């Protein structure tokens, strides 16, 4: 993913004063479903949603999964989609190997 266009940052992103551990979906404005993903699986999902022309699903990227919970940032991303009725965690690894819990 190092040189993949979907993994690049905009100039606006580079002017931020700090690393953004939670990246909201800027392409979807009024989602009915929010997928939370990290890493390559999120980019694969985004490509599939574009292919299907799905404008009802937003992908929230967690770029830094750690024991420190990012509740304020995640809550702000959820608030951008007030009509969302489903939130799904997505990971490639088996349930007991990724950050599922």
C-alpha cells in the first residue's frame, strides 16, 4: 500500500498539527451503514463500494489501533452520518488474532 493512490494523503491532511488516528469517509455524505476497518482491507472495501456504486455505506479507517480508545474521534465520525443504523467492524484476521475485542 506504500505507493497505492488510495493510501496517499492530500495537502490538507499534511497541514494537520498531528497524526489522525481516525479517518472519516469524505466521499459518502449520508450513510445508512458504517464499516470500521484498518489497513488494506479498508482500501479493498472502498474499491468494491466504488465498483458497486454504493453511496449508502461509509468506511471509517482506524489508522492506529491501540488499547487507547478513540471514543471522541469515532463519535464525531458517527455524528457525520446521523441516519446510519448499522455499524460493522471489519478485519481480515480471524476473530482471535485482530483487534476485534
